[in-house]
C-alpha cells in the first residue's frame, strides 16, 4: 500500500474508512453513507459522508458493487486498514492456554505436532490451516538400520531425533550380505549419529578418501549405501486442514475461484513456494487478494508466520480465508500458534 494514500487521508476520512471496513468485515454487506454517518461517531451530514466516500473511491480504497448503492473495501483499502488503522490486541490468555493444551496432544513426532497445529488453526479461525513440513535433510539422525529385501535392494530404516521414522528402498549396484550391511549400519551409527543427513553424506565421502587401507573395504560398503540412503530430499511437504470451511454459500465466479484454490491445495508447489518466502521473513506476513501474485488466492487472504527449532527457522504456518475475515482476531491466533509451536518443537529436541 503506497504511503501516499495513507498520508492523503485526513482524520475524518480515516475514521470513516475504519468504520466502513469494520462494519463490512462484521456483516459482509456493502455499507451506505447514511448508515456510516450514524455509526462512524462523527458529527457530519450524510452529504459530507458521501463526498468523503467519493474521495476514498477515487483513491482506490473502496468500490461500489453494481447491485448496491453502498461501498465495500478493495484489497488496497484492506491493506491500509490492516497496516495503519487496525488495533491489534494480544490473544486472550484463555485462547493461549487452549493452544498450549491442544498443540502437543497425542503428538509423538514433529510431523504429528505440525499436523495438530494446522488442525488447531483451522478450528480456531474456521478457515483453512496450513503448515509447511521441512524435509529431513536438516533433521538429526538418531539411528539407522539396513535390511536386505532383494538381490540389489536394501531397505534403509532411518530414525530421527524427533521420533520420526522413515523407510527408503535403495537400489544398489552390487549385492551386500547381511553382515556387510550390519557393519555399515554400525559404522554409520557410531560415527555420524546426531548429524543431519546432508552432513553425513558429505562426511562419509570425505572419510573414504582419507581412510587407511584397513578401513577402505568397510567404507566401500558404507559409502555405497550412504550415497543412496542420504540422497538429497525432495521439496518440503505441506499439511492442509479445513478446506471445507471455505465452501459456505458460494456461487458463480466465487465457485470458480474456490475450484482453482482447491486445485492449488492439491498441487502444493506454488503455495509451498509462497509459504517458504513467508518463512524467510520475521513476524506475521499478510497477503490480501492479488497481493501474493498467485491467481488462485484472488478473493482470499493468507496470514502466516514462521516457526522454528533451536536457533533456526523450519517453515511457516498460517491460514487462508476470505478477504472478509476478522483480521484483529486471526492475526494474533496465527502469531501465538507459531510461537507455541516453536516452543513445543524446541522442548522435543
């Protein structure tokens, strides 16, 4: 939102815009000048209100739907409202305690904890809850085992420090017997447990080059299985909860937009990229309508915040809902959930 639009508004115009948007967000209907002159708390005539609304419309902050004499805020108007007219209050203590109670419930792995966070956000806001799930490349490895399942196939069982277990089927160039696989697992566990997968892969290769002849044979096996086991991870995943919350009362163009958004939930790639961008920025990020540059979000808003482990950002959490959402309550919910999720992840490390 360009600052010139904000500075161009005198106190009366700011008060009228704040009142119009607050009433629209609560009721979902275009707001007329007569209603606004009564609710804005200003001692001005309906004619003066109409003149101010005309000025706001010229600035692109409100618009007049064809079916009504009232006005509704534009995405630009909502942006100004959130940035400079909205008064945010901390989340009530009861809501914070609810998040603290519900977030770790029945969570045995970090992925389950993230899933709980997404579901909790959806339940508390009645919108779509989103959370990115980081790949395991940065997750510390606790233990690894190898089981032969074919002539050149080996099952690698990876147990991570956060309790997550991952199975990978390896296609190897040569056949290794059970003893060789056990020796490789023992070597990797003894030397590399506690390190992230990317670092393990690099260290195994470096150690092979530096090893004496007595270790070369063992390391040959370890390197072959490690090169496959610790291959680079695919893109991080994203958990989505509560898509049906967006389905109430839509028709026509709104249904088309909703269909596009649901398809984006299925593809994940674009939304993941958007959320990963949010994760790299501190604090709450808000995209209103077309601001994100992502066409399926036109008509919707995304409120997100980063979460992390000990000393580093892991991803982003947020909600998607209609642009007509109660920003004053949604933003603190997202903010508090991100902080409490970070605390829960740190305590589980």
